[in-house]
């Protein structure tokens, strides 16, 4: 099989602010062990397409090692994709000046204890991007600019003269967000922005992000391992597994009617106090090695519904409902286990009207 | 209180294994400081807690709430600059034998640890010795506590222990770095259970793991608990997880226990505003997407704790009294049960009806076929040697 279309992708309508087209990132393995051949690569991200519309919140969900942070770093142009295209407002991002791109797309990192410089005040952190991007005080003073930035993230103006160690985790993350907002970006990439924070203050930061979208039409990519918070914050959810997006669609639909067995597994494993009885996990085990990812669907070795075709051919992106795509053979219209036919790589999406929409649980067929 | 003779700790605990439901660890008025003198930070203040046999007791709270400090102090694992400044901790060995852990000397503690109380830590990578194989580390425990076992017996036991947590025997020669995060944590659990302790402290054992692995390990833990009947003190910040796995839950805030109740009662009918706030901090996986607010403000600075109730600066129901007077931990709700639920809140002192959110009716105590905190099936293999108990 040569470079099949695997990732769940949705047809793009209009011009998204940020669009990834078949992004691939392979990292070369430098170790020369006995078992590692030379030239081995880690397939960190394979063929990921994602369209982020203006003023939307896209949640990227996945476990550690699924490539979600690599994807974010490519979206921020911190690392260069091996192949694929990144578009900002429909034009290739690679052609833009790096600083100009950073003025449009900013990032908030996971650990506010590490992302702020502990020998500098908050003022320094907020003034620096303004200076670098030549956004110095126009009609008003730098102090006014900093005060307004702090107000936008619900911090008091006095915070400007504090050092990071004087702030709580939630306040630090707000400073990190304010710093990202300083250059007036249109897209904010937030990589696990609340996972280091105490539970009682996480919602405050998530609500701040939601407010920024609401008030300032900021576009957000929210990367997380917590599918419940993705459901809370996101308009759409993209679920990643082993370097690929395996399902994407409206947040509530993906969590209420998951169509990919991996999404179902993720939801079954997530803590849920409302659950009447312990969940049944279908698809135990761990994600595969990305040095030699499994052929066909990368989830097939764990999948409770695996069929013959799943081991041979990567599933195409199938639109199971309007705006809801899943990379799973179970949803192929003519999915029969014999699978004598040989569809070319990536057949077009099945129109919603003919797409067979199973219930939240695909056909039973316990472990073949 | 009978201070135990050192020798009796070595007697196998299986003889006349006590029934579940009896108190195992009784902590009363425990106070822990970090540092000495005027600058000391009071990390745990006047904490009372009872862990029953076979029970999974969840200890939830935010970072700095004192939950880990509490557990380490109660088992005398606390290191300097932590100082236990008051209280008592009784560990019941069964048959009326008990040991005052705060008075126990090093020799007694050495016999008690691992044999009766084991610990599983959050970071298995750091808790395991990176230059010793898994098999050697398991053998080490047995050699220290079971001097009568020979090398072959230790190896057999190590294989048996790994098998118990779903790891094959060929992993005995592996080093920690060769195992995945989930497997390392399984090894930690196997080591903790090596001597069949009556109590296992789990300090955020699954926080660093992915959700699927976390769920698998929790399932295994539940099965092992049913089989071996040990009690678990499960420390975590993830209340939504705790509600699923714990029999009862204690919530800590600012070094004090804010509320303790059976898990379902705590979830359905919280009595402390902090518990209510915490429950409202976890977005749901079902239903309409509603705006949630979390808890305003941030956790208290223990160097300068607020006067009165430690939660009052963040509390939406704050009254004048809360700012000056510390609410005691007092029984709320049903008084007929053996272990009534408690909460430390002035709203629950009976002088006025509490707000509706904090007065929801309690769920029936036994809605499911698994009502007993600490179910131990009658045909437990580990119990058979106890004879007709």
C-alpha cells in the first residue's frame, strides 16, 4: 500500500483561517541499536488534514504519543512538516515571513511554570512581543497596552509588576495567554493549557478561552487528552490516534455518537461519575510503535471489530453524517469482510444521504 | 491502647483475618507542620479519618491541600522538614491488637511497612530502581521481609506477583526503562502487594497515565482488592474518577478535611460548598453543554491561611460567621448509619436550612447489589487459610 488516504477529513467549505493539508512529520531515529535499522523514522504525524474556520474552537484529542503536539508545532511553524501544506487564509504559510506568521498564529504552552521567565516581571513578558513585532505604543502608552492585555485575561493591572513565582498556576497561565494575545493574533494554539492547573481553576481558564472567541472572534485550536473538556470547549473535535486523525465532527456528536471504535474506547475509559456500572473496554492494549506502524488501519490490532480489510488497507475518510467523518471500514457503504474489490486510495466521501449511520455502537463482532 | 510488642508484628496476619468493615486505620486530630517555630506552615490541621478494612477510601483535594502529607504522616513516611505536631494514629492489626503509629519506633515501623502497609507512588519511573531488574526488585522486598524464603521461592513468588497484574514472567529480567508507563505502574502495584498488606496507599497512581491504561489498571486493582481484601487509601485530584472507584471519599481543603461521605452520596448530595464547586468543575460527557463556572479564586496560601473557614474567600455562600469562626467537622444527614457522613460548614449546623444545592436528598444507601464497603467474596482464595473465620 502506498500512501493511502487515512486520516478522517472533512470537505472544506469557504476559506478557513488555518488549514492543514495532508501534513506529515517523520522524525529520523538516530539510535544505531542492533534492532533499529539505519534510516528508521518515527511516523509522528501522517497525512493529517484539518481546516480551522474563523472564530471557531477546534479540539484535538488524543493520548500521549498520538502526535497532537507535533501537529500543533507544525501549525505554529515551529517545526517544518516532512510533506503536506499549511495554509493561512488560503495562501501557503511557508511563503510568509516567520515573524509575520507568528503575528497571526500564537501558541500557549502546557506548563506556565516553565514557559515564563522567572527572573522577569509580567510586564517584561508582555512588553517583549510588542517590541519584537513593532507594535509599540501607538497613541497610548505601553502601560495602557499592558493594562488592557491583563484586563482581557481577567488579571488586575497590579499583576504587571509581579514575578512569576508570586502568581498562582492559573494566574501564570493567564499571563501566558496575555503574552500570546499581545501581538493581536487571529489564531491561538493552546497545547494542553489547563492540564497543569488545579481542577477548580481549570474551568476559569477554559471559560476565558471561550470568551476570547466570543468577544474577539479569536480562532482556537485546543489540544488536550481530556475528551470531556474538549466536549465542553470545542465546536468540533478531531480525535487522533497513532499520528492520524481518525474521527472528526461536531463536538457533541463525536462524544454522543462516536463512530470510530477508538473514540468509543476513549470515551469508555474516561472518568464519568454518571456511569451506573464500570465500563466495558473494547480494544485494550497500547498504541503501536510509530517506527513500524501497523499496515492498514493503525487501530486494527486492538480493534474489537477488526475485519480482514482493516489489516490490509488504510480506511478512507468516510462521512458518517453531515460534517462528521470517520476513518473506519465499518462505515464503508459496501464493507463486506470478503472485500474482493480494491478501491483506489481515498474514494470520495459518501454523500450523507446514502451513508449508513449505525448507532453509537457499530456491528457487534467480538474479536475476529 | 496497647503498645504492641515488636515480636507480634511478625506473626502472619492471616491467622484469624478480621472481617471487612472494621476500622483499620484510625486517625484523630492529626496535625503536620513543615518547618519549626513561628515560620512553620501548617500543612495538615486537626484531621480525623477512619479507613475501614477492605474499603477504598478516596482522598481528594487540590495541590497543597495536604492530602499526600496526611497520608505520609499517618503512616510515618513523612520526611523532614515535615513534623507531626499532634494527633494519634492507630493501626488495627486484628484480634484487638493495635499499634500507635506515632509512638512506634523504627524497628516496629520497619516490620509494619510493606507487610501491613504498602505504598504505590505516582511516578513509577522514579520509584523503581533504574539499575535493578524488575525481578531483583521484587526479590528484594521478599528477602527483607521473608528471610525464610530461598532464591527459588522468591523467584516463584515474583512470577506469581507479575502474573497477578498481567505481566508475563519473561519481564522479570527487564529494567524499568524497558517497560511502558502502564507496565511500570503495574510492577509497583505487584510490589506493593508482595506481602499481602492490609492497607495500600496509592498516591496519584494513574495520574501520569493515559485514560485507557488508567482504566485497565483500575480494573485490575478492583479485581485484586476483591480477591485479597486489602484496604486502599487512594489519593488523587480527580474527583470524577474517585466517585467511580471509591467506596467513600474525603475532601481536603487547606489542610483540613472539608467533607467525608460515601462516594455516591457525595456525588449526588454534597454538603460542603467546596465539594459542590469541585463537582461543578468537571465537564460532563453527556447531556447538553452548559456553561460551568468552576470555583472562583485560587487555593489558599498555607503560609498565610485565611481566618475562619479556609474556603470562605472563594465560597459563594459565605456568611459573617465564616470569616472568623472555623466550622467543626460534624455529622450531617443520617445519624443511624454506622459511619455517618461529616462536613465542616456553618451552613450545616442546623440553625437554618442550608441552600437547596447543599441539601439534596441523599441517595438510598444500598441502591446496587454491592452495598458493603469492602466486599470480600466468601470464596476468596486468600481467606481459605484463615480457616472458619
